C-alpha cells in the first residue's frame, strides 16, 4: 500500500503510527519538536490508574523509533499538501538542529560545557536548560539540539565550547533547513492541544501572586524528574506546600471565554490532589469545582477513593478571585454554592485547571491540508464518522479534534489508523518494485 503521513508525535500520533506500521504500512511520523512524546511526556502519573506516565509512554516511543515501517521526522513541519486522496504529495521542512543526528551519541559532554542558560520549555520554565539540550531525558531520538535563539556562536560567532568537547564531531553550524517531499495516500492529524493563557483572567492572580501556578506546572513540580525532584515546593520561598487549592474550569464552560468543558480537568485535579497526599501525608487538598464531570470508566470510583482514602475535600463553588495575603499565601475568594454565601480560604499553593484549547496554528495547518476547523478552532470531524475530517483521505485523532484523555486519544488513534488503512490505495507495480 501507499505510505501514510501522521502529523504530531504525542500519544495519539504515536499510537496511530504503531497501528498502521503493524499492518505493514510505511508511516512517516512528523513532529515539530525535537522529540516525540507530546504532553503525556510532561505528566507525572496518569488517572485513572496512577501509572507512571513515562513508564507507559517510553516503550511506545521506543517501539516507534525501532519499527522498520516507521520513519521519524522530528523537528519537522508540514508546509504543503497537494494532490488527491490516495495520491497526495506532502512537503516538509526539517529545521536545523546544528547537531548531526547520525553522529551524536547523546553523551551530554556539550551540555556540561555550554555557558548559555535558557528557560526550559519542557519544565514549563520552572528551571533552566542550556542552549544545547536534550528535550527531556527519555527523548526520542536521543540527540541534542542547539537553540538558535540562545546559542552564543550562532548569535555572535563566539564560544564553540560544544565543538571543542564533542568527540563525535557532531556539532554542525553549517546545517540548514532541509526540504523533504513525500508521496502519501492518507494523512492523520494528531497535533494535540494548547492551554488557555490564565493571564487573560486577571482575577485568578496568575503571575500576580507568586504561588498561583497552572496544572501543567504542578505536573512538573510533582514529577521526580522535574525541577524540584518531585517535592511540592512553593515557587516563592521553596517551602513545602501543605494546603493546596485546585481551581476548576479556568476559562472553560464560560461563555466569555471557552464555552465547552475541557473534559479532563476534574479528573486531573483529583489525581493531583491524590499525588499531593501520597507525597506528604500532612498535605490537605481542596478542589473548587463547578459541578463534577467524572464520566469515564472507573472515574467516579477514583474520585470517591480520593475523598475517602486521601481526604481530598471537594468544595462546590464558583471562585471569584485569588489575592495574595501574608507570606505570599494565595487567598481564594469564592461563592459557596451549598450555602449561597461568599467565603474565602488561605492556601499555600493555588493550582489553575486552565482550559484545553486548539493549538494556535491549527487553522493554518487546516488551510495547508484543505480541511475545516469547528467553531472552537479544533479540527472539524464528522459526528457519525468521528475521526473523518471534512476532506477525504485525511483523518484526525486525539486533542486536536476535542479535549480527550489518554485512553480516549488512544481509541481515536486506533480508529484513525483503521480508517486511513481502509483508503490507502495499492502502490503501482512499478513503485512496488522500487
Ligand atoms: C495538567 C494535565 C494533566 C493531565 N493528566 C492526564 C491523566 O492523568 N490521564 C489522562 O488520561 N489524561 C491526562 N491529561 C490529558 C492528556 O494530556 C491528553 O489526553 C494527551 O496528551 C493527548 O494527546 P495528543 O497526542 O492528542 O496531544 P499532545 O500530547 O498535545 O501531542 C501533540 C503533538 O503534536 C505536536 N505538534 C503540534 N502541532 C504540530 C505540527 N503543526 N506539526 C507537527 N507536530 C505538531 C506537538 O508538539 C505534540 O508533540 C492531562 C492534561 C493536562 C492538561
Ligand atoms: S553533540 Fe557531541 S558532545 Fe553533545 S551529546 Fe552529542 S556526541 Fe555528545
Ligand atoms: S556554541 Fe552555542 S551551543 Fe555550543 S556551547 Fe556555545 S552557546 Fe552552547
């Protein structure tokens, strides 16, 4: 059969690629960042099983890298798609890493010597990395990338410390962007989600109160591989956070911002509260929720266990604002929906469950691919064929079509792989001989 193109290397794109490859189809997996893995790589544990996220993701990432039918195109984007279903030509652009992927051994000598420090995007800028870096410790491929925005040599022609220590002679400042052309029969879009920027809702105090953070920042803080090695320490003073407030629906279910429910936040906040209790038996968690959406298999039981076994408090409320009190403690002002009275609570750390929103360039990618987006900006799909986009031969899976948890994203990925395989034409006999 003709090759397939998968755009986005998060869990949805990884699963789609593995399913297609296992059917004997050649897959090109395109990921914009230096490594595949997506958001799941940033999570500590996953609801509803509390499995270590990396432990379940890494084997799949490795399978992708080793599979004889999968070609990984990391640090690469799709710039054009022409042709007709079954006979598309895709054009890609591979950005220069300034490191030769075939030579780099991932030894890390260059990182140790690089003098340029940069906020680490993988760790939500809660710590620094170097200008030459591995995107995260389990990154695939295990090769370095030089950040052109911060490299002293690329900026001023000075330094070159990495060149001096690299015994593999992998540093290559002459590298340029590379154009790639592929003939593919079907395309699966799996480009995932972005976060609603809480600075747009000033009442929640993000960046005004030192100890107000987002849920993904919390994932990095509580992760053993994160900036505090898994200790839940306050950004302001590095003291352990003992009393934590989780604020639901920040941007979601709000006609002024995002009308829809982000679907995963009630559960991820419950998980985060459970993790706080597992890390520190003295930690007290309060989840300020609008109404609770725990509709998946085993989810209600998970929440009941969070309350019963971990002492998580669920406060039905509408949070009005967060201010900063003494000692930079966040004060949560809310309406207690049970009593219809205003109330407030002082916590050590407030965690905002911000909405999951479409990636800002989804509309541009949709234009390139000739597909539509819906009223919210996610990839439009057919209600009765839920992984089919508006263009024949192009499918979508995971959070690029709507906010979804990991099991749902995986189901959609397998569905998209099956649909894509179903439309892939046979190669011409001549092409098969090649
Ligand atoms: C704080 C938090 C905690 C969560 N905890 C859980 C949990 O415990 N359990 C659970 O089931 N779910 C959880 N989720 C949901 C989970 O993150 C998603 O279900 C999952 O990440 C969706 O995977 P995806 O592949 O669709 O998207 P993503 O993980 O976003 O991956 C998309 C990939 O596509 C790449 N990409 C984007 N645009 C392009 C482009 N134009 N070209 C090429 N590549 C591109 C991105 O770089 C990324 O690697 C949580 C979410 C949040 C916010
Ligand atoms: S670029 Fe060179 S020094 Fe750096 S990790 Fe790769 S092989 Fe090691
Ligand atoms: S040349 Fe750039 S990447 Fe290499 S050590 Fe210097 S600043 Fe770091």
